[in-house]
C-alpha cells in the first residue's frame, strides 16, 4: 500500500509527537498552521507526495477562508474525495478507527468517517461556525451498510446540504433518498435526527468514545 503504519502500532507511533494544528479540541479549530517539524518528519518518513498533500491542505484552508460558503463546501468536499477509499481493517488493522486529517492525508487513504471528520475540521478552520456543521451517521440504503457524511445547516431549522465521499455533488438532504439518518454530532451536541432537519438533542459528544479519543490524540500533539 506504500505506507508504514500497521495494525495496532499505527496510532501512537507518530501522531502524538507532532504539532498538527493550532487547536485544543477539534470543535475549537480556528486556524490551521502546520509546523515545519511535522512537514519535515512526514517528508522523511512518507515521502514528498505526503508532504505535498499536507501543504495543499494548509494552502486550501488559508486561501479559501474568506470565500463564500458554497465555494468553501465545494472545495473541501472535492479536496478530500480525491483520496482513495481504504477500509479500516485493511488500512489500520482495526474494524473501526477514526483517523485524524493528518493521518488521512499522510497515508493517502481512509473511509467515510475519516472523510467526514477531515471536512469538518477543515471547514471549522475556514471559519464556518460549529453550529452549522454536523457529522452525520446514516444508513446507505443502496449499499445496505452504515455510512457517515457531513451536513451543513444554514440555520438550525434549515434543510442541510450533504457532503459525501460517495458522490462529488453537494445536494440537499431531500435529494439524497439513498441515505437514512440515524444520529449526528459536532463539538456541541449529539442529536437523533432526520435529514429533513428535524432532530432531538439527546446529549453531548462525550458519549461517543471514538470522537473523544480523536480529540485526545490531537490534544496530545500539543504537549
């Protein structure tokens, strides 16, 4: 596969040692600034292409920060959808692993959770408010399997637009009858919801162990 991270050693071997973003938790991203230490390490360990992908990510975030929201959504969706899909079992040696955006880009592979998380983090770094974004767990009816997408809400009660790695078009939820929503979350809350925008707050994201683990790994990079 052309990457060095294997099985259970993949996670702690490097991602806890490097400055990734100027953040404390994922939901509080306000800027993206990759350290020279990170870039040098990635180039040495994973090659020029891996470093270039990280630099393109940083450049995209910086240059599109003041773009209209529809342009931000399009750019971010397209940027991450070009990364090859690889199952967690094949890529990480685990059934369900939520990768950080850096892990996704450096290893040049990921699954639906990784795409959705990376899009969320990037849009937050572009200045999109947390309350407009929800990572949404759905059932992909045509595939008959669990799936994850990112939803953008203009207002809390509006119909969301769906950013999905299955298709490059960003469509309103009503035009995605192939997706059956189950729950959604961001840095502020956890909802049982439908794609038509109707939802019920049922708690906070600390109930999601993988989300908390992902936050902790990013916090650890700053220590």
